[in-house]
C-alpha cells in the first residue's frame, strides 16, 4: 500500500517518522482519550468509515493541487504595448536609414515597452467534486490513524487563555513535530492559547481538509470534534489516575465539609409555662414531698407507740397471774 508521508514543514514534504502503518483491512487498537494533563479517562475506537479508508494517493494529489491553486490570489498583472504610456510617434522614417522599420518605441522588444503575452489577473480555482474532497480527507485521516498519529483529548478546559499551559499540555501528551489542533467554534480560550505556538496549526471542524492533515505530524481532536460514529469505551485497567479517583469520589471529597443546619424544635406545652410558674410548682412539689415525709414519720411513731402499749398490757397480765395464790 502506498501512502503519503508526514511533513515537517507546511508545503515541503519530508519522509515520515517510520512508524508502522496498518492497512485498511486490519483492526486498529482503540485510541486512549486523555485530559490535557495526560490522564487516561476512556478509550475510543475510531470510525472505520473515516479512519479506515485505503488512501488514494493520485486522488489526494489532485485535491491538494486544486486547493493550493484556489488559494492563489491571481492578482499579478503586466501592461501590453497598448497600455504603456508614450510611444505614439514613429521613432524614425520608414526608409533610407538602413535600419529595420519601427512604428513605436513601446514595442515588446524595446526597453520600457509593453510585455507580450504577460500574465493578467485571473482565478486559478478548479472545480473539484465534493465526493473527491471528502474521500481525500478520509484517506489523509486514515493514513495518520494507521501511523498512530491521531490523539483524542477530553476538552481544553482552561479558565483563561494561556500559551504556557498550552505548551505544557502538548509536552505532557507527547505531541512533537507539527501539530494540527481541531477546535470547535466555542473553544475560544483554546484558540487564543495555541495561536502563538510555533509548529501548531488550528482549524475548525467545518474547515478540516486533506492538505492540513498531510502537512501535520499529529492530528488532535477533542471529544466534541472527533468525526464519524466512534465507539467509546471505559479506561483500561491500571489507567485510573489520581484525577479519575477524585472524580469518582464525588464532589464531597473536594469541597469543605459543611455542618448540618439546626432544625427548629417545636414548642411544647411545657415550653409555654412561664419560668416563675415553673419555680412555684417546683416549690409546691418540694413542700408536698416534705409534708408527705412528716406524715410517714408520724405514722411510724404511732406504730411504735401502739407496739409499746401492747407490750405493757401483756406484762401486766403475766404479773397478775403470778401473784394469785393457790387455793
């Protein structure tokens, strides 16, 4: 299979990195989906209809040539002998000088004369069928996917634009050489972060083309910009990182613990009693308890007295029986 090689500089083709490329019929391993910090969060199987097409080199050459031709301004222009000022008079007479006859000094063979068959403003655009453009793009993406040079990022979630963070993200992801970052229209902070980096090209999803893909060593998509119907999967075993563990632990582990609010207690009948009334009732209860204690003490003394009287009567009876003489 003949494929196009990677390019190091836009417009100047170089040999590729030498990475092994799988053919269109072979099944490719899933691509790891990583964050901008390099943590693996999931895997994705690229759509074979977009990333598994056999590259058609002549087709891609025709499409790229047409694209570069359409990019030409076509504003070059020269003046003909009719447009150059001067030269209206015949330089010398027709005969008798021994020289070739001349009618104007603005002829093309004169210095300062007009230009014969010079370029004029024109359009270099070529009409390329839409299906050819789409097939060339799929072939270019398939070539990069076969070389393992397609990266997928969850998102570029910077709070503020930062070129330093963008460079650090590329270094962390291991993206070297010329990198093509595919962005969505809402990725304004990512656009401002990457635009000043040397060797990084930015393109929107509707503007993705075969030429930009072939000029880049790496093509970076986000989850939102990845084309085709890709199959998403979970992160492989052992790929869970600290950030993934923190996300699985839930937001409670990353937030400060907040105490539960106090619930207002409903007022009961006891709460509605005034404090004075409560003290009076408490005093009456203590007085009642003291009277009850005195009554119990009185009953105990009465019981003791009753017991003593009974003992005296019994003793008197015994003495009476003893003093009576025998008849």
